[in-house]
């Protein structure tokens, strides 16, 4: 049995965790910066980097102390090395490098998306490769085939906004707080999902990708028209989002040979309407539906430690001069997508 320290600092969560190779989370700490960014309606990179710099070192000391371990007793130190907000990524990666060098423990530089992609296997030891992963958060919106550790095939990505971002923008338009997803879901409960005609961007197209910019603009127009109730706009937006997800999954997965499992990860996976729609999609295709506990779906360090443990088990580690990567596609062979920016 081995033990890996994981560090996550690529967006607005500062986190450290100790995870064993037999799937035990020994200690973990996470500090969300939601309150610091809330006045701006989104993550401010410099505020994020400063908070990581302040919080990370004491957090690492705390998890080590809780586990009663010295750094030299670790089997590896894994840190998110990208993609993400580069100031934050640097804080985590440089800390990991310093600790790895000082204690002569291997460094493992983790792709944050690989952390999300492998995290379901931390929660569920029966989940075998391959599986299809829908990753939907504030920063990511992708459908991936997870073939094995280190082998990911991107089937779909977004050409503009991520789905969580679309929820957050809708919340802003409706005057709800940040993060907006939970607020939109709550308001939608008392609304009529068929009341406001909203577009389903790219639905019906053979291209497998997502697009939410047009939906967001339509939400803005619906609000500005003054004709609709906010709860109806929220419910109609959520229904449009579900329709887009299901259609994109159909285009991406139906042409493939039978895929045994569909896994969802990312903060948007908290949404009950989305969960039940995905469950229905999987059941219709005799696929197993796996939704890991929410604490593992959203950004956390246990998933980074676990990805490190999986890579360690396959004999991999990284050099101490591994450079942070603001962009780092999980599938280097994926075809470029028209219009896609940082989220591809
Ligand atoms: O994974 P996450 O915590 O952080 C990253 O973005 O990486 O995801 C946060 C996103 C936010 O955009 C938030 O609005 C969305 O997940 N979200 C939701 C719900 N809960 C969180 N979206 C829809 N419905 C929810 N219940
Ligand atoms: Zn993430």
C-alpha cells in the first residue's frame, strides 16, 4: 500500500489531501474562495492566486499532521500542473516541487482533467475501464472516453461557454447570487419549463460539440422583454440545457460500440434534473450510470492524489522541472474545434 499527497489550486478551491493506493482518503482540507469572488460574479485570477498562496502551505501541514506522517514517508506528491488559472497552478506546483525535492519523494504533475476523469474510480472500485465521462462544471464541458490511465479520447467539447458558466450567467441575468447553478435549480422548481421559448444550440447537428452562448443571449432577451416570470425563465433554461446534454451525448456515444458505463463529474452534476435525465439516457442504453459523491465531483485534492496513485501504480512520475501548463488538452490527438478557446 502506498500513500500520495495531492494538491489542487487551479481555480477557486485550495485543497490538499492524502489518499492511499487502496482508495482510503486519510486526511483532506479544502477552502473555497466563493465569498471572495462573489462580488464579481465570477473567479478573479489574481484574488484566486493570492488566496492559494496564503492557504496552501498551512493546509498541507495540517493534513500531514492529522495523518501523523513525515514527508519522507510519502510515496509521491501529486499536484495539478494545468490546465487552469496559471497563477494558482504555479502556487500548487511549485509547492509540490519544493516538498518533493526536500524529501526526495517522486513528483507527479497531474492534468486537472485527468483528476476529474479518474475520480469516479476512487469512489467505486468496481468501475472498470473503459467508461464514458460527461464532465460539466464552471470551467469544463466535455464528453470523454476514459480508455485507461493516460489514454483519454475527447468526443466533445464546448465551442464557447461551459455549462456551469451558462448556469452562472443565467443566475446573474436573473439577479441571483454566485455560484448560480444551485440558485437557478431552486428557482426553476416553481417555474414552467415550457413557458419561455429558448434555443437549443447545435441540437440536431451532426457535430458533437456544445455551445451555450446563444442560449445565454436568449435568456437575456427573455428577461429584458419583461414578459416572462423569472421562475419560468429558470425552468425553461434548465430544460434547454438538459435537451442539449442529451442530444450531444446521443451524437457522441450512439455511433460507438456498446460503452458499459456513463459517469458524470463536475459541479453541475449536483443538478437533480440533469442527473435524472442522464440516468434515463444510460438506462435506455443498458449502461451503468455512475455519479460519484458530490465532494469528489467538484474540484478537490483527493482526486488529484488519486490520479497520482493511479499513475504511480503504472510506474510513472515527472521531472522536477515539469512546467505548469495553462492549456493542456487531455487528448492531444483531438481535432481542433472551430471557435473553441481555453476550454477545449
Ligand atoms: O466543479 P465545480 O465546483 O468548479 C469548477 O468549475 O471547476 O463547478 C462549479 C459549477 C458552477 O458553475 C456552478 O454554478 C455549477 O457548477 N453548479 C450547478 C449546480 N451546483 C453547482 N449547476 C447547476 N445546478 C446545480 N445544482
Ligand atoms: Zn475542475
